């Protein structure tokens, strides 16, 4: 996966890619960040704009109930 432009992609696409990588390749959010050299704050902000946050129990980003 080309990650150099990941955070410039549309948020919904990034959500799908990130959750797929968490499901298939990475056992934790920290492992994902390290493997793809992503900045935690930037990724969290992008997902928050969609209304999603990381859930460590399911190891995926989930919709934040309002």
C-alpha cells in the first residue's frame, strides 16, 4: 500500500484502508502507525472528521455515537 499520500485521500477511503490493514496485518493501532509511518494525531483527526475513533477492543475505527 502506498502510504505517502494516504492522509491526503478522501476520509471514507482512508477509513476503509486503515480498518482493512488493522484486520489483516496489524494486531494493534500502534503497530499500524509504526508499520506505515503514520502520525497518530493526523490520522485520529482525519477519522474524527468522519465521526470515527479507534476502538482497541475490536482493533478498528468505529462510529462515535452522538
